[in-house]
C-alpha cells in the first residue's frame, strides 16, 4: 500500500465511524495539506477541491488547465476534472449526497458560492476532523519525515558552504535549491536573514549582500513525498564575538528546555513555556512576546507550518505520532535576530530528535 493509499484508507475509516457521506477538501499553493491528504496532489497554482465520498470515490476539481494536466499524469485512483467555475462543478458532484452529512476542510476557505446556500448545500466545518488525521501521523508518514529530516541536515551543510562575503542572499538560497534538486527534492520552504542588530527576523531572499561579521540565519524546510521538515540554525561569517556567543548560549539552553518538555500528555503550551522561561531567567522576557517572535515552534507534515503552534495559550495535548519543530527563534537586543530549532517526534517514551546538525553557532571563514 502506498503512503497516499494508507492516508485515504484512514480517512475513509474515520468517515465511516462518524457516518460522514462526503468530505470536501480545499487547497491552494500556500495551504495544500488538506487537499493533499485526500487527493495526493500538491497544487502549485489556482484552486483545488477534492471530494472524498464514503464509497471511496475521489474527485479532484481544478480551475487551472495546467494543473489539471499535471494532476492527470501524477495522481492515481482519483478522477480529475477541469472547470473554471470550480464551485459549480463541485456542487454538481455533491447533488447525489446533498441530503447526507457533509464536512468541509478548511470550510472558511471554500468558495462562498458553496457555503452561502446558492446550491442548497450544507457543510459542517470539518477542519478539526481533518486536523486530527494530519497531526497524528501514521508510521509510514513518520518514515517520510525522518527522510526529510536527513535531507534538511544535508541541505544545511550546503547552506554553510554557499555563504560567502558579498554574496547576495538570493544566490545562497539558489545554491541550496540546486543542491536539493540534485537530491530529488522537489519542494522547499526557506527564509533567510543576514546582518546584525538591524535585522528583526527572516524573510524571502533579497539582494542584500552578506558581510563579514554578519549573523546569517535560516529556516530551511525541504519535503519528501509532500512531508516538510524544518531546521533552524544561525552562523557567523567570520569569528563569533563574545556577545554573539553569550546570546547563542541562551538559545541553546531554551531549545534544550523545549525539547525536554516534549512528551505524551504535555501540551503545546508546556513546550513554549519551557523555552520562554529560559529567556525570562536571563532578563529577556520581553522578547518572548508577539512583538518580537511569532511562535516557539509548530507542527510539521504536509504543510510547512502545521498545527499545533507552540504558544503559551495553546493547550493542544501532545500525543505519540505528532511531529514538531521546536525553535526559540527571536530577537536579541545585543546581537540581532537568532534562530535555533530541531525537528522531533513525540513517542510513547517521550521524544525522538530527528535533527542531527549540532546545536552550534557555526563560524564560516570569510
């Protein structure tokens, strides 16, 4: 059984248990994990909606002719349909089961024509239903994630080799992309930062040249079979100064505390709090707020920024089979923005760390 078939069988079993006649899954180029879970298609442009019915039929509707052609050659066990009026096409498919229980995920992203009563359809919000499947991975999914973690480690070696004085950020990222394509990796989400106290975070690559003494940061997130795994690391172009080393020691301690907090029955909040407490003890509590940092980590899977988000107000319990990136990424007032993060799996015994790259402040010769 392929990974796609295993996911679909699990979805159908969950639908049968809940007496669900059909699940409608939306996807676009940014948020494609719900669509991919049911239809095994990584959409690149336009809109896609998969209808998975309880009789195991899967229909994929696309409003891009190019994507339709690609889907027809890439996916199996799925009926692919092109229609610029994707809402009308989906409504037509659902006519035969419109009087039975239907879920949509994410319902809020569906075309309004499907949710405003125009076609006489009623959808329950099935986001939580799908999230439970997306978050709790099958063993085969975790195997793909382990392979992606190895590629992420290897790609960070390529990243370090690509960093050079006066080289613009976009050329560094291009070198990493070239390396990943050589490994057969078709997808990678990546952001980068370079500089000092003027740098408040990471962004898509720009023309900004990298200078001697810069902190160079990255979130590097390659995918294997659609499963993304992230690594976060910071390097110095040249020799790290005393302030940079002191700051990095706090990040290393925070990452260790966060990973140690990952275990069954802990919550996302517990992990975030463990990381943040390290900053608080070092007089940096202000830099754990939303003014300076977005999350202290998040889920990994068919989306590069999956649930649960590691924040102190997120009470999602951790269970075996969850995969996460723990990253205390934030601004440090003495040196600028720093990142450090490892991918992990929640296990029955606690936690398995997938990232093998040392938790070092790397130094690259200028």
